[in-house]
C-alpha cells in the first residue's frame, strides 16, 4: 500500500507574499466603494479617545485608590449593611455640591437621613432628592401575597423610570441610585439592558452615574466597581457608656476597607487593590 507524503518537497521553495501598503490602500478603496461599507474608517484615521475626566469622591483614600469618580461612566459601590457605603454616598454628594454642581439622589428605600447629610456637608439647595419609598396608609389593610410582591417591586420600577428621565435631561453633575436597602433578589432582577442603557446615556456627558448596592448589580456596565466592608466602631463603647449617641455620632469613627474589584479606565489591575479609611461625621 502506498501512502502520500506528509510534507511536500516543493513546500520549502514556496515564498510568502507580504501585502504592500499600496495594495492595502487599493483593497480599502474597493471596500469603501461598497454601499454598506461606505462609512468605514481605517484604523489609522481613528482619533485616540480622550482621557476621562475624574472628580473627587470626597474621600481622600478612595481618590488615591481609583483616581476619583469618572465622568461619563457608571461607578458602583457595593457592600453589606454598616460597611461604609452610605458614608461614601454622603461624601460624594458633599463634594459635588461644594463644586457647585446640581445632583440627584434616587432614594429607592427612602433611607437618607437629612441630619447626617447636613453634617457631612451636603448642600440641599443643589440636591434633587427623589424618594421612592412605600406610601404609608392611614388604615390597616389586608393584602394578598401578589399585592405585597407588587408593592415591594414598585419602588425599584419607579427608581428606574426616574433615572431614565434624569439622564435624558442632562445638566446633573452627579446622579446616585441608592439600592443599598433594596432586597438582593429585586436588585439582581434589574435587566442588564437597563444598566447598558444608563451607561450609554451618560457616555458622552459630564455626569457621574453612581450606584450604591448590597451586591454588584450593574455587572460589566460598571466602569468602576468598589467593594467596601466595615471593620469596627472605635467610639461605640465610649458613646454607649455615656449619653445616648445620635445617628451621626454612632457612625463616627467607622473603620472602612475598600477593595477595587474592576476598573475599565486604564489597564486592568493584576489583582484587587485595597485601601482603608475612617469615617468622620460632624
């Protein structure tokens, strides 16, 4: 039985043809002549995307870790209860309003404490506070399981519609969606297409879209993802042994650790990078 050779004897004598620049130009011209490809631009003519403008988050350690908050991008900060996420929210609002920017807070669970916000330095004259919490009824009523489920979903749906309107209106330097106290199941059910629409809405604007959540929700639509966790309250024992502490005093001295999980602003880091800071209220 005869077998065919695995290698041809003429193979070594074959030469490799390298396309010349003139030939590449000719091919591009022919492709451009096709109606469907008339708008194609060669890579050599594409402009370099300008560097993103960064603004302060209000927390020095976070600015050193991330470079600040990027304009025209979606930034998400996630963490459990008492992790310091609210402190970062208030610091970002205070920094933005002190820059004379108009801000909007979409408060899904109606959880903002105005006294803590004022103590953090938030200027309410430049803040649009959208409260999406449940409306309290004057008389107790019995509701079915379906009605209770719809009522729990209603604030999230309202928050998404309001955010759409805010991003379309432009003019806001900072738009915050506070999903921190929203049940995880409801937050995760927000479609990825919604986050993608929000990201595209702010892409060519100077707005900072800032999301506070319990777990990551925006997924790949977030250009910056930061996870925070609370360590300890240094002043709790002394406060409890004295007089009853106020809401702002109770959070004073919270040791917060921040971990950078994702950054699409520059080259992706080799691993997560962490920082730590202490909250100071009042």
